[in-house]
C-alpha cells in the first residue's frame, strides 16, 4: 500500500487542503525512523539513530509484528504529533497501521492518539475495518477505554461523514485497484468527500489506466482545485 499520509503531507506544501489551511502539525514531517533498538517494551521503543535515542510510542500490534529485542535493527513508519505541552513520536510496523491511526485522529471528533493506539492494540487492522464497515459498535467497544458512544461515533464519522468505508469495502472486494484505493484514501484524508475523490480518480484512470497512486493523487488534486 502506498504510504499516502506521508505523501500528502508533502503535497500539502504545494496544494491547498480542502479545509483551506495547513496545520502546524502537517508542516513538520517525520515519516520514517530506521535504527537499532536500545530498549523495547510492548508500548514503546527507544531507537538509536546515529547516536540519538528516539522514544517511539507503538501499539501492541506493532510490537507483536516486530518482536523487537535490544540490539536489533528496526524500520518504523512514524507520525510526529505536536501539542501545546508535548511532542510525541508514534511508530508503526506497517503503512496500514499508521494510515488507520491518522484517519482516526484526523477525521473522527474526540479521538486522540491514546484512543487510536488503544484501538490498534486491541484488534488487528483488518478486524477494525470490518467492524466499521459492518457497523459493529459492540466489537469496537470491547477495546479498553472505548465506550459504546465512542464506538458509535467512530463508525458514524468514518462510514457516513468521511465515506472511507466505501473505499475499504470496494478495495477488499476488488472493485477498485489498490492504486485507485490508495489515491481515494489520500484525498479523503485531505478533507475531500469520497464521492468527489472517486470521480476525480476515475477521470484520470479513464485517460491513463496505468497511472500510479502518486500520479492519481496529484492529478486528482489539480482537478478538484481547478
């Protein structure tokens, strides 16, 4: 899968977001971290990169995938989150984990990094997507710290307001290619509606069927802002 969130953070410097502004968090990008593990815990790692030790908060799903041990090398997809009183680096074993994390904190009201990490720690990404698509708030609420109302809000905002579940569902069934799905998700993350994103992507594919996800994102952004 294309690391579309890191891609669109760079694209934001050239294109205006659908919301009409670029946040201070978007302007600072640490998209990847590669180095040797100094300390390893189920919820965080200390990674040595050229003599600098970075503390990285991780979900249990990432810990289980990597089985990190001291002295071994690691390659993490990351997100640098800035608040008034803290700067925190979050790390993930896969692009898919980071994509879901960022979709939650960027597009669902009241969901911060702690809840997003809890969801990723509580179930595999594919189970989370299936629960949202199916509207299964009971499954989501089984995660520690996620009540029924929060679970219902996640489903409502991702499924009905953002429309991301249509893209997830169509990608899983093969109705859209992985390149088209990645481009649609990137545009949705920028604030565009799913239906508008798909229309723009399909218009490009009709002319250039072999377009990469990167080319689809750039072309669709130009079309949506013209």
